[in-house]
C-alpha cells in the first residue's frame, strides 16, 4: 500500500560470537491524516523470533516455551502497559509530523538504466552482460532478459544482486546474464517499475564503443605506415646492393 509508511528502529545486542539479541520497533502510519497507527515490537535471538507486541491486539505473544511464559507475565503487568504506551508516544505519535512531511514529497523516481558487457566470450567461456538500474524508488523492480524479444529460459544463466540502497532513499539493482552468443541475435533486458507506464526495453549493442574503434583504427594505420616504410627501405637497400645476410 503506497499510502502506508513505516518508521523502523532496530537494536542489536551482541551476547558473544555468534549469539546476538535483536529488538525491532516499527510504527505503521495509515489513513488520510495518518490517524491509524500500529506499533509492533519484536524480539529475536539468533534470528529466531521470540516475542511480539502488537498495539492493535494490545498484548504480547510468545513463540517459544520460555517466551510464552514471559508474554503471559507481561500481559498481566500494568507497568509493562505503561512502558508500551510511552514507546508508542515517543516512537509513533511524536514522529507523525515528520512522516507526514516525507509523504508529501514525491519520492517515486524512474530508474536510470544501463546494459554493458562485463566479460567477452573467449571460446571456452560464455559472454556475461549486466543490466543495471540506478536511482529509483520505491525499491520493487523487475528485470527480465530477452533474446530476440522472447524471455530467455534455456541455455543461459541469470543471476540477480539484491536491491541495495543508493543513498537518499533511492536504490540500485543489477542483473547478470551468462550466455553463448549466436550470429544475428538480439539481446535486451526489460525493466518493470511502478514509475513506468509500460515496461522499458534496453537493447544490447555488441558493436565496439567509438573510443575503442578509434584506438583500433589508429593502431592499424600506424601498423600499415610502418610496414610501408619497412618495405620501401628494404627495396631501396636491395637495389643499392647493401643487403647482407
């Protein structure tokens, strides 16, 4: 729901390698004036969920034998209710104006797309292309590889990097295609994002960049000129009878 906003606070406490304790508090804001607020507090040990408090239910729930006993005790404790009420005020109500300000900003941003080769085929190894999306929001995005305008499903390997923060609430995403090129084929990646009215298709152009073309042309010219000079000199010296072996 794009009209709902979450304010999250997470605390990690290390209890010695590799044990750690995690406490996560989340405020969910909804409604036209953010008048619907839900506060959820969860506690985990070594990534196993132990306890959860939900302000909508108004109580704790335990997920292990020990935490079930603890949740039963806390649900009967009036001081625990006061602590939860204070947390809701500090975490949720006192930050509602800030969340409303953020919600008024248009954070949705169309991704900047790029496709490039990261590994050329050498006869033993296939080619590798990467399709990248930068500076987009929200983070939900889908990239699909196409061969001759059809989704690739056989003879290739596709790997994706998790969506990662790109600074200032924006994200980036990279998808890799490992395949064996064939003559005359058309490779592209299709990007789907909420900011796009229709999927965007980026076509891979396997021709060399202009800079590389220029370098190769200059190199060939230099080689040809050098060869002409060498042959001319060889012929000249041979005519003069100065060649010795």
